[in-house]
């Protein structure tokens, strides 16, 4: 059972793939259980500090971070946590939890290393539409 505390998704605000993934999650999260912030923001640093997660100071974030249940998840664990929050059929991706995290993270790392080349990079973080503003922490 998933608790009703909001899940905080921290994403690379300059990454077109990440911004597209945020829009994808928003459209598949009918109960608005997810909140969002770019990894580059003060809101992300504050959310990470709250759970004792050391947010890397890199200018180019290489991971997605999900904060839920008082802990921070990253890479493939974060992706699977997000899938659990969306409506069917996305929670079915949870079957990949049977694979070792290291194996899942190899695939995650491959995509993360190539995301700017494949999807491009934005000059600024995405600006949410007015009706979605309350779902963004920054």
C-alpha cells in the first residue's frame, strides 16, 4: 500500500527528456500525488536535506531523485517508485525490482549519459502551466 504523503520527484531541469518525463507523469498521476522540483533548485536542496540525502553539487545532474517515505531513491529505484505512483499499466514495471539494482542502473546510466545528445538540452528549466504550478516546489 502506498501512503498518501506526496512523492517528490527531483529532475534535471535542463534536460528535455526529464522535462518530458515530468509531463508524462503529470498526465498519468490523476490523484496529483507527485510534486516536482528541478535538481538545480533551492527547493531540491531543502527536500534532500530533510531526509539526509547529500545532493551532488554537479552542474550537470546525472540522476533522478525521488523522495518518499522519509528516504531518497535514485536512478532505477527512483524510476520504479514513480511507476508505482501512476495509473495502470505503469505499476507493472515493478516486476523489474527482481533484477539486481546494479544491473538496472547500468541501463539507467547508459540513457543518462546520452540524454542530451538524444533529446537535447534546454537553456532554462521548464515553466509549468498556471494550473500545475501548485505541483512544483520551485
